[in-house]
């Protein structure tokens, strides 16, 4: 039975964008991979899919995956290569070549550079302009953003960024080069790593209409396949949140190359290759999740 784990990136390089404190480090990942490679064969999801019908084909296998296509995934690939492992990268079309930034990272950056008073003022300004829900008590920008219509998420995040006096997101990305470009992606696949879809712009897919969901998933996966020249058999839903089950089945039916859609479940074993668990943790905390949490879940 295959185990599937996921990461995002080394936000220790960009602490103002990180959702964890302290930020996950290169040393954490290297120590995890070194230990995991002693117990498991570290394969791509594409290889796992090929071997899934073989008796014991997935015994002692583990898939390492990353979300969002951050540029420091090159470091992940380098570390895995040293341990004869391979990576599966889940990519968002809109972020490749640093065209845009994930909307919640924009908000996290604004939070890092503004105090609570300024944040409450920003909430009031945008709520009035766009007729959005206004919290009755103090609320962080990140938590307030959970109430946004998905169709407005990127525009609202850009407005927060600009109203906070931070310039523009494009200027930031031109300086920082946060995401992979197509040249780097193609070189990674040439080396044997694999890619999957992570939607076009990282929405909560449970809040989309069918037309919006199709554009974010089926159409986006098709574009990735065409541009990369690689098979794209897997789609990982942002935040691990699936749409309604009928639509989940429908989008797979409308894209014959899409074999699995993936959520996030608190289990390190995925017999159907459809669930993953977060391992973006300090080394010692990750070891607790790897060895002790499965025992706890089995007992309780």
C-alpha cells in the first residue's frame, strides 16, 4: 500500500509568505528524505499508478508531492535525486513563469507588513467597496478572506496588497521569482520527476459553479498536458477540499487522461492513490506523524 505525503516549499527563504512558524527548512526536508529512503522506494505518482494493479507492486513505496510549483522545489528534487527518489509536482497554471501569486500568500504578505489597526481599516474599505461581509469583531485578513467569493479572490488580494502600499504583485515576482518557469519544469520531467494539476488559480473548489470548476480543473489540466508534453494523470484539489462528488466524477469523465483526483486525509496510507498527508513539519514533529499517529488513529 502506497503512502503519499505533500509539501509546498521552503518558506524559510520567504518567511513573510509562510503559514507555519517556524518555517519549514531545507534541513528538515533533507533529514526526512534521508530517513524515508531507507524504508521506502520513493516513486512518482505516475509510477505508483502503473504498479497499482500488480500484486505487492506498491509494497514499501512512498510518493513525495509538492503543491503550487514554487521555485525551491528544485531543491526538493535535488535532495530526492541524491536518495534515488523522484518527485511529483502539482502545478497551478497561473503561477508558472511567475505570472501571478497564490492569493492567500498575497494576504499573508500583507499581514506581515501591516499592524492589526491597518488590517481592520483595509477590511472596512474593501467590504464597503465590494459589499462584502464585515466582521463584528477583530479578524485577521487571512481568516476574513475565507468569506470571499472565489471569483473575486485574486482581485481582492491584489487590492489589499496595493492599498497596503506594497507596490504591485508583479513587481514583487519580478524581483523574487517565487515560482518555477517552463524551462525548469521541462528539465525536471526530463530527469524523471512527474507533474500533476493543482487547478488554474488555487480556489476552494467546493465553492465553484460547474463552469468555474471545469475551467479550473479539466481545462487547466489539458493545458498543462499540451504545454509540457507530459501525461497529467493526477489533480490535487487546493486545501484538499473536493467539490460535490457528482462533479468530481464528471470532471474525470470529461478528461480521459485524468485518472485520480486527490484530497487530504489524516492517513499515511492511500490504497486508491487519492489522499495525501501534510509532512511540512520540523523533523521531529514529522517523525511523530510518521510513526505514532497511524497507531493512534488505529486505536481511536
